[in-house]
C-alpha cells in the first residue's frame, strides 16, 4: 500500500482542471445516485461528512475513503496529484443503464484517518437522467481510477453545468436509508463503497 501521504505530499493549491474516476455501488432501493446502504451497507462516498462536521453551508461537503480504506492507492495518488476532480461513477441497479458518471467531488482538503487518508471536498450529484455514460469519456472512462485529461474533464463539467444538482436530496435519501436499516445516521464504520 505504501505510506500515507504527509501534509507536504498532499497537493491542494494550484490544481489543474483534470480528474480521476471513482466507482461506488448504487442502492437498488433508490432512484437517486446514492451508495448501496440497504444491500451492502456501503459507506463511500460519505456525503454525510459535511453534516457531521457542520461544514455544509453553500454546498454539501463529502468525503471519499473516510469510513473504510478502499482503493487507497487511487486516493493517495489523487491527493498527491494536482488533479482537482474526483468523478463519481456507478451502475444504476434499478435501471437498464451501463456505468454512469453521476457527479464529482472537488479536492478541497484531506483527513488523516491514521491507517488511511481521505479526500474531502464540495460534492455534486445529478439524476441518472442527467448522467453521462462512462464509456463515452476517453478509452478508460468506465474504469475506477481512470485519469481524465483536461478535455475529458471539461466535457463532464460543461455537461453538468446545465443539470439540476440533487446532492441535498441524495443526502436526505442516505439518512433515510440508514435509518431504515438501523444504522447510526451520525457516523459509519461499515464497508466502503467500492470493494466486495
């Protein structure tokens, strides 16, 4: 796995308009692009992060790799890079759709968990009707860890500019699903959003 980046290793300034893909499992009980809480008790992307730390004001602040270490190499290299965007991808479980890009997280900060490190930033999620088929973005657009160049990044960002942000609705849905499953709505220590 390698060592956890130190503060000096994490790059938060002078970020480029490029991104990296990150996959998560979708919850089949939701029409919104939220992680699989009811089926696999997934925790990532952890869009509750800003609520938990009272950071949500103009935007929802989320975290990736917060509750459970997963794809640490991807997250570590993303934090050490000058890439600004973590593009969130999932395969809708209740629709006949391939893997979709459903939103993104801007790299604003990080959180050292001791055993692993977390990306923290403003999070934006969009309805599946507004999603972008991942296969349409570059040669490896459908893969977790895919590196988005400037042109691919601009394509995604321009597409979402005209779409309604449903992140707040997604956060409400996540809290409701967690309550239905008997999970603590203030903190998670279950499995991550991409493994298993």
